[in-house]
């Protein structure tokens, strides 16, 4: 009796290979999405830790969030200020941020800074607005995502060390960046570290609607990783301000609100701000108020504190 061969035929092997290929094509994007979701969750957890540090700092300083180690009109150096409450450099870094070396993946809201002199915190008469001044702490951005801010150590409190976040570079103390969310008279987001070799280009004309920034040599490294905000003037040079039209986490980005909670938004759900000195202030670029003054239709949260 003739025995039947147990070997696979070529057709059977090709069918098995085709099935494996189809399954791989289906599953690989799922795995990639799952990995990205894990990175997004880690980033959110980091922001939550920084938010708790912000709350503790405010409790120690009359309900005022950090205002930069130099007490000037910039909030650069905020990361070094809250580091003693965090005690972990890893909490300042998003796993999706590809910046090399010591870095900070988040930018502080410069609208929190008092620039009208009514609150005299520090030696230069500058300070941060107390939380009681905010229109809505739950709807005001405190930290957002960036990329390209590196080369300094948030745990180093030595002001004489250029690698320290307390180092007074180019007249501003600290390196960790601040910004207005995409709208501002100066380069935004800004840190002295980003312009250390381009000090003549710090002032880029970006104020007002439909104005193209004028920068002689915009070699700044720091960019928002949030996607374009709801009121972003499209005539601005997007390559200077943003890493892309959408955020780095599945098209959106994580944000820390002033009350300490963290939430994911796409760019158009967030309105960029400006330093509004009163609840009714509003700029031509659409700086918004959380629950008073002017508003931007479609925005869930804002960089403006009013």
C-alpha cells in the first residue's frame, strides 16, 4: 500500500505565509498604537507629578506658582524651582521627546507672570499672579509639550554652573522655557538656552494678526509639540514655532491645568494667549479668557489666565 506524503505542498505554504502577512499587517499598527498610548500615559503621569509639585510650591509661596529663578519678566528656570518638590529628572522628560542629553519636555505658561507691577515678588518687582486671580484654574494651561529644550540640569542649583537651570544666561535666569502658547512679541517658546548663540535674533516680530515673523536667522531649537492652537495665524512661520501641525501623541498633546489636573487635547481645542492685564483684555490674535472677557469659539482651554 502506497503511503501518502506528510509534507506541505507549495500552495499550502503560500497560503500560510499569506495568512501570516495579513495578520501582521493588521496587528502591527495595533501594537504601534498601544506603544504610543503607553508613552502618552507616561507623559501624562510625568505632568501629574509636576502638577503636584506646582501645587506644593504655590502653598509655600502665598498661592503663587513659580515665577522663574531670576524674578524677572520671564519664567525661565521654573523647572529648577520645583525640582526640590519632584526630586526626579525623569519626570521632566516625555518619552516621545527625542531631544538628546539632559532636557525638559514641557513649557511653562508665561501669562502666569505678573508684568504690571501690582504684585511685588522678588528683587525686581516681578512675580506670578496668585491662583485667586485666574478666571478658571481648571481651564488655564500651566504646562504644555515642547521639544528641543536641552543642555541643562534641572537638579543643579548652582547659579555659577552654565549647565544649571539657575544659570543667569543672557540676562534671564534659568534655561527651562516659557511661552504664550504660540502668540507673543518675542520668540515663543523662549529660553535663553535656545538663543544662546543667536542673541540678536531673540526679538522676532510675531505680534498681531497676519504678521510674518521677522527673524534674521531663526536657529532656535525649541518648538511646541502640541499642534497649532485654535487662533494661530497661518501666516506665521510654523516651522519656527511648531514641530508639526498636530501634537506628538496621536495627533494631540497632554496639558497640565493650573488646578493640577492633566488632560489630552488636539491643538484646535486650546487657545493661545497673551499677557492680559485685566479680565476684559483681548488681542487681535484671539487671546482668550477662561470664563470672562473675550473668548475663542471652539476652544476648551486657554493660555490666558483671565
